[in-house]
C-alpha cells in the first residue's frame, strides 16, 4: 500500500490540457468501452497525463482527468494514491526506478543503488539539483533473470554494471535514450 | 531438450508480426475452433488436457471454465491476467514480448469457448512497452479478420482490449484485478460471490493467466488427450519457468513437466549450474510466495527421491520439507547469500504491497518487516525469532485474500530450515553486518 498523501501546495504553473491528438486518443479509449463503463480508462489516462504533464500528477491534473471522465475528483485521488507508479510530487526529467527485490538483490542491486546514489549525489527519493534525474526503488519489475535492472519511462535497462550505469547516465544527459 | 508447445517459434525472426506468425502455423486453432467446434467441445478438450492454471494456484482451467454462470442476456467476460508481479516471475513478459500473437490467438479461442464478446488483457503498468507490442498485434489481428465482427464468417464477434495497471502486486489477485479494471483501487473483494458468478461489472467472468490462455492454442490444435500425454500425473503439458538468482544461465525455459530439478538447475539445456563456481545453498522454486528449500531438499525429497519439476513433487513433504511450483518463478541462492536478509527483503515486499484493508495483513506484514530488519542488522533477540512465528499465526487464515498467507508462509519456512542462521544473527551482530557486504548504511527502509 503506498502511503502517499497529496500535497495541495504543489501545483503546475499552467492549467493542464491535453493536445488535440492526445485528446482524440483519450476519447477513442473511452469509446472502446461499453456504455457507461468509461471509468475503466482511468488508470490508462492517468499514465498519459503523467507523461504529458511533467512526469507527475498534480491536483489540477487529477481534477482535469476527473472532468474528462465525468467522475468525482476523489475517485481519481483514490486511484492515484493507491498505485505506486504514479508520482504525486514533481520529479526529474528522467526517473530511475531500480528494482530492489530478492532476485535482483542476489545479484547486486544494493550495490547498484549505492553506486547511483554516489554518482548522482542524491539519495533514493531525491532529484538531482539540475532537475535531470530522480532516483527511486521499485519492487520486482519482471526482469529477475536479467538483473540487476532499472526502469526509466517505458525502457528497461538490464544486466546493469557500474560501467553500464555510467553509460546510461551519460547518454540521458546528452539528450538521447540509451538502448 | 523437451517438446515445446509455446516457445517453439520464439526465435523465428519477425514472429511478432502477423504474417510470420501465420506462416508458422499461427491462428490455426481459431480456424479449427470457429469452423468445426462448438464452445462446449473446446471446454471439453481443455478439461481432457488436464491444464492447470499457470498463474500460481494451479486450479484446473477446464473446471474453472465449466463453473462460469451463463444467465440469459448478461454479457460474460474473459480477463487475461498479465499483471505478473510475483518476485521471480517473468515468463508472461517473455511470451508477450516475443510471440504476442500466441496470446491473442488463445484469447480468441478461449473467448469463443466462454461466450465472451469483449475480452481484456490486464497488464502491469510497468510493462507499458509490451502493451504497445500487444496493441500493434491486436490491430493486425483486426486487419486480418481474426478480431471484430463475424470472425472468419463464423458469426462470432470479439473485441479485445489491453488495459494497464499502475504498479500494485495485489492487482494480480483476480478480484483486485477486476476492481482495478473497473478503474478503482485494487482492493480484493470478499468471496463468494466468485467472479464466475459476479465479476467484471457484476457479470460472470473468468480470469486466467497469460500462459494458461496461450496453452489453449496447442490443446485445440492437437486435442486435449495429446496435451495430457506430455508431463507426469496431474502435471500435464509444458510449463514456462523463469529462472533467476545465482545461475549460470538465468532466463525463461519451456520445460516438459516431469524433468528433475537437478537437470533443470545443472543441465546444459537449462540453467547450467550455479554462477561463479559456487554451490547451491537454497532455492525458492515457484515465486516469492512459496516456501524456501535448503539445498538438500531441492534436488531430493525428504524421503530421498528425485525432486521433479511437477506440482506434486515440488510440494512433496508439505510445508515441513516441500514447497510449490507456484508461478514458476525459480530463484536460486548461492552459498554466500544471507537467508535472513532475503527473508527480510521479501517481507518488505509484502508489507509494501499489502492493500491495507485487513488489519492482520496490513499490520502483520509491517511488523514482520520491522522484526526481520532488526534481526538482519544485528539488533534482534532470540525472542524476535519466536515473535515472527507468532505474527505468522495471527495473519494466517484471517484475511480477505491470500496475500497475507503468501507473506507469512515464506517467513515460517525460512525459520524452519535456517533457524541457526537467524540465531547466528543474534549472537554475532557484528559479523551479521559484515555479511551484508558492508551495506548496512545503505539499508533502504522506506
Ligand atoms: C496476491 C496475489 C497475486 C497474484 N498475482 C498473479 C499474477 O501476477 N498473475 C497471475 O496470473 N495470477 C496471479 N494471482 C493468481 C490469480 O488470483 C488467479 O488465480 C489467476 O490469475 C488465475 O489464472 P490461472 O487459473 O490461469 O492461473 C495472484 C494471486 C494473489 C493472491
Ligand atoms: S490480505 Fe492483505 S492484500 Fe489481501 S485484502 Fe487483506 S490487506 Fe489486502
Ligand atoms: S526482482 Fe528485480 S526484476 Fe524481479
């Protein structure tokens, strides 16, 4: 259970609004569900909102999503606070989620986490001062055989070593996505 | 190397596309089922096959299907459970990533068998890139007339959607999955009513694991009897095993059920032994929720027989000296691994993932995590070890869903088989910390 609460002071400077293309996608999603069951699209739409509005969900973003789905804002807050993937605080441009669960630990995830902390000079849960990276830990991400690993956005980086971590960080810093 | 029913073509270049998949015999089962079989006949074949649910519980799939209520005028739903979050398990991912059309083919045939006209694949939110792969494959299936209206002119209509979760292990539990799919928090429901009677949106629903649904394809193609010839006893067919931890060659393997555990760990076709020339210390054979086995009980049962990769053999000896096949998440520990640390790590996982609606689970998993952490960092007492057993008893059987039990049993098993190691942490607090590779300062509690 993620014991997250919503900090009402954290806001976006502008009102969030989906681009017309995104809005079309959202409507399509809702239309593909049976009549009156469009609330089922909530989690998917929250993922989209997070992607579009800076990697996290502010109160305004959640209220906006509630409006689109025509449901009560509390129905969105409930969901956003339950699922650990949703960030309720601002995050860096790239969020590293390093798996810390057993199978990854057996092959050195603790050391990788420590290495990234030192390298970026932040602790788990923090963001670098230039706003580039946030470091988080995650529970088993379904990559145990390719461990240690970290997830950044849609991308899984597997078979991590210290050298590989260096490479990944440098590539993201240069504005590219490492493969 | 044994027979492969699911992963036979996983290395064919382009197999993720409709054309290549079709050229390699894909979608034959849909043609056969829709053109020459009745839904009841398919259920019958699945029953004959002896297929048991591959999501962890091992419940016979054909029997589950036969329980589905069929009230007039009420839609029925088939939900594919692709939440795959049990630590150690990554087989469904492999299948969906490599051969997405196999799952789609299985969904079509299974939906036809159950009379579902709208089916869902619920996939864990972290697998978002696989969601993209699946949606692409689904579009291809629509374009080729295997999804949508009047499939292959049979009069059968089916729509298939993929829906992501948001990072919550509990949504793999079938009723939590249903809640989540309805756009709510993933709190498991009280049973009864069972999903077969009241599931998604209050309608009769079947929830099946990715691998179970994929297995329906060879069952329909070759017949249930043919499928049942593979394997041993009530463990029929092939099983995907995802192997991780300290192995030379971790990864996903399709095995014929009945090979020995020894062959699986050490054989050339499989994991090729323990990495770095080390020795095996322990093994969790079926995902983090199943009991850990010490090395001497991994390859042999307590009575000295070869331990086999089957539901029955892995469970041989019950909780005293056996474990479970579970989800097929096979985790090997080498001689240097600390069982206390791993037990704490898993306890932290369950505490983190408890949905919080039953107090024995919410509080109990939190307490277990705290006490194990204390022991792990050398600040525990002998009484703490007994305290753990006590917390265990308070959780077991007192919760809405099995997550509470899944959290408690592995702790009990670890203490049962490695009590000395727990005691050693109490009597040698400083060395216990050394064994953490000097990482005590790095212990992440949050
Ligand atoms: C806490 C918990 C987590 C579960 N996670 C999964 C999962 O990730 N995938 C899965 O297929 N089944 C999972 N299950 C089992 C499902 O509840 C259900 O039994 C299964 O999806 C049924 O499919 P099957 O009969 O094909 O195995 C989980 C059960 C529990 C209690
Ligand atoms: S046992 Fe735990 S996870 Fe399951 S319903 Fe109760 S609190 Fe939630
Ligand atoms: S334990 Fe890290 S991906 Fe499974």
